[in-house]
C-alpha cells in the first residue's frame, strides 16, 4: 500500500509517537492538572514540556501563549470568533479551507464585514490585493500558509508585514505547513497561528494548537473546569487555562510531542528537502503525460508536497478508485473542503485527485505513482 | 500503586482499548470521511459502528443523533449554548461541575436568566425544587446524573418527567455515570446527554459525546470542513456532520468503542455491583474511624463510587500528599471544579480528598485504603 494522502493526515507516524502514547496510557494515564498525585503530576509536567517543544519550533517565546486544542478547525474557530465583533472587517482569500471560510461566513450573518481576495489560476495570492482591501474597520487577516488544494505556498512573511504596518491582526492557518516549512511567529508578524497535531507535526488525531500573541485578549469559545481557580464560577483569564476547558487529550499531546521531537532531531529542513525532491520529480513526470492536467505553481519553490491532478475528463472519484483498487495507491478525490479554491483554479465541477507526500514516502513509491498515472491515462 | 482517581479519568483501561487504538494508528490511521480509499473508508465505517454501539448503550434509536466531541465539557457547552437565547430561563443545581456552571454563568451575562437549585448537605437535589422553579420562559433544565464531589445519584428519571410535563428541555451531564449506571434517553425523557469517553466508558482521553434528540435544532459551536457538502460555504445541517467539524479523533473513537464493547460484554450491572460493593465496604469502614468526616448520602443506593472525606482539620492536599508518598495511593484533593457543591456540603474552605473507584479496583486495594486512613487519622 502506498499512502499519498498526507495532507489529510500523516501516515504512518514515527515509532516514538506510537510508543509514547502507549506508555502514557498504560503507565500514567491520569488526568493532568486535576489531581496532585504522581501520575497526574508526571503527565502534567510532560504536557508542559511538549508545550515548550512546540513553542521552540515556532519561536514562541512564552509557551503559555500556546494552547492545545483538539484539531486545527477548533483553533481557527477560536482565533476567528474570539477576536471579531460586529462592525469589524476581516480579509481572507479564496484559497482557504472551509475551516476558515465557514466560521467567517457564519460571522458575516452576525454583522461582520468580509472581503475574500481571489487567487490566480495557480492558487497564488497577491499580497498587494490584501493590502488594497484594508479599510478603517479591518481587524483581522486570515490566510493559509499552504493551500490544501494546490499546495501553493503563500507569501505569509509579506502579508504579516502588511498586517503589522496597518495595525491589523494576522491569523495564519498552518494546517499544511506546520512541521515541514519554517514558521517563526516573531519574524513573520504572526499574531495567531493555528495548526493540527496530526499532519506535518506527525502526532495523533485529536490534537492541535493555537498560538495567541502575548496580550491579545481573545474570547474563549467554551468554559468549564480548568483545574485552576476552581473556587470561581467565572472562566479564569490566565493562559493556557482560559482556552483549555475540560480534560485534555493527555496521551495525544504526548504523542504530538514525540512527533515534534522526531522533526527536531531529524531536522525540519531535511524533511522539507526530501518532500521537495519527491514533489519535484512527480510534477516533472506527470506533467509530461498526455491528457494529464496538473494544478498549482508546478515549482517546488512555490508548491509544497501537494499535487492535484486530473486525467482528461475522468471523474476524480473514479480515478481515485482505480488507484486504490488496482494500484493500492491511496489519494483523495473530489472537492477538498475548499470550494472557492476549486472555483479559483477551475475544478469545481470535476474535483481533483490530490497526491500529498510525507516524510516516509520514498522515491520508489513516487515512481510507482507516476507509472500508475501513465497507465491509466493511456486507457482513459 | 493504587489508583483511586477514577472520577478524574479511569485508569487503567481494558487491554482491548490499548490494542484497538494502536491497531488503528499503525494499520489504517487515515482521515475518516475525508478520502475515498480503503484505509479512510475502513476507519469511517468503524467510527460509525462505534456510534451504533454507544447508541445501543443509551437506547438512542438513531445513531446519527449521537455526535462525537473531544470531551464532556465540549458536549455541555454545545448543549447549553446551542439552545439558550436571550430572555430564556435555565434551571440548574448547586451540585454541578464548572463545566455546567461556567458556560451558564457566561450566558447569564448575555441576558439569560439562571436559577440554581440548592442541594442539601448530602448533595441531594429535591426534584420538587426544580419543578417550583419552572417559569413561563424556562427552556432548559441541566443537571448532573452523579455529583463528581459527593457521588450523589440524582433523580434524573423524575426530573426528566417534570421537564417533559412542563415542555422544558432536559440536558443530563453523564460525566460520572455513563458506563456504570443505566441511562435510557427514551425512558428518562433526556433531550440531550453529554458524556466523556475517558471515564466510565473506559475509552481514551480526547473523546466524548453528545446525544441530541431528533428534531431538536441546536446551534453548532464551530464550523469547518465536514467532508460533506464540501461545495457549500455554509455548515451542513445534517447530523452528525453539523457538530463534528474538522478531523475527529479517529483512533480515540475506536478506543472508546472498545471500552464500550468491554462494558457490554462484561455487563454494566456487573461493573456497577462491583463498584457498589467496594464503595459500601469503604464507606462502612471509614465512617467508623475517629476524626474522619465522610460526605455524601453514605448509602450506595444514593451514592456512586465517589467518596469524599477529610481527617479532622487536616488540609486535603496534605492528606492526599501523605497517601501518595507514604502509601502509593492516588486520590484527588482540594476543590473539585464544583465550587457551589463544596459550599452546599460545607467543604469550600478545607476541600476534600476524593476516593473514586473503578472496575479494576479490588477489595484488597480498598482494605489498604481503609488501613491508610486509619493510620493517618491516628497521627493527625
């Protein structure tokens, strides 16, 4: 089986991820931060260490500004809804995932003004278009770092600069980049960074995070037990507690920590270069094949390890089915929870078959993928 | 090590819980409901089967009315905030956890009327007091099934009847009961049932659920990718998708399913009777010890496997520390995220040391617990 669906969730995970999760569950699977006994304290301490590890990866100076969530969607909802109020204006792009667009669309009904900046046919966003959209009441810019549809790498550094210069907050969706591409919240002027634990960071599902800049007072989405200031009926406003109500995914967070440790040990550059090599070769070869349409910038300087394609007018689900059944190659077809992005690149009707590579994919697997596309396109 | 902190999280889990999680992670850890390949489909199918298994446990007729969340706190937030609007009145009790009280207190600031019915010194709630509190604009009653502080079993069947007769919705917090005590949403007139996956249901942390009665149109808290109706910028209103945005905790849900399978195989009655026996003996013996104050109804007909106690005026944290360090017994001290419940039973200043038993605790462990309390109380 060849797994080319890493943009949905990375698979497999490093062995140390599996091992650390089982170790927590079997040896000290207590409720961290709730009780004072040694099991709970050990898990609580390790969760804090994981916070430090991830903070290091993104150059977050105070780990308490990093909150754990259960997926990137929750992180984005907190970031978007926690800051915008009636009368505010938010700018986003046509390349966003529904996890950005749907919360924003829900807010639009409540009186928040929305501008959606269009990408071009390769899924690129011109930062000037964002700058031109800034108005008196603009409070927030939200963009993805890397499109989940086309793999297009967005100029977040430039957008961050624009946001800062104009006194606007910037929320980055790191769903497809965290763990593979450099993210420095300080240098890039990122006020909030949302990320999943189970994709590039190689942790398990049920984990995610949100960095919130020091002093940025955003509302929490939920309230509940935090294990802190238990005598109060009001949600505490200390971080991270304010945003982490209820029992966290203790073993999951430790697994995520192991994933990030793996990345730091291996070197994020090494992982990215490996994925770039795979992607470069794949793009070079599939673009040569008759009838194959490949989307995105088609240059690994501007496109991550996410390559969408179609063969002629073949339905993307059918192509995906053939790859699965006849070649044991796992990809994702259809619309990728990013309807405006499909409209932007012209694949709203047909969908696309998305190939997305991860650190454990090999050159041999890429060759087999290319071979499969060649064979299928001959018969299509 | 003796683990008496099962009300915080159950530990250990049945072997099949560990095994099933690892099996998913290592063999088919794809993104369920996102892609069409065999790994994703297999996980998606098994998640649906888990939905069916849990639905069976609570007599939920349509499994699609059961949504997966990441913890009980999230479930309660969705249930409470999804239904109440400005001008509505909600009734709850002084015995609730902060996961109920804090969301309600947050809503109070937005113009929702709140009545908190007081419990008695044993943590009992008189359903008549709830009935008397119902007004013209009462929309919702929220109560726990079992107090996390005193173990008091609430008369949810009677409250459900009162709610139904008065045309008021009833949300039950099953945090301490699900998996041990019978819950039948039909017979008990429960409109919404919130539960954690990692306590009595013996699943991993990072899992929970909310049953929402057919036709009860409550708002979702977050929006995002659902893998369904991906072409739309609006959150789909189909269940369970509407309430399950973003990647679910796939392996966690399968682990939860294994926990529930374990319960169904073993028999929920057998588990409860075992816990009742442990609790009965523990209460009988510790109430005899000089200087020991034990809280709750002190009768397993009315008190679950949650026994809070203090020794004289000894600080609860100190007692817990001695138990941990000298006896290797793990309990939870302090305030238990239920400030009003502490006021109700008169332990707001001292806190309590909470002993909470689970299916894997043994009679021998209970004896060691009793012996420890005896020894410490002699020296106190």
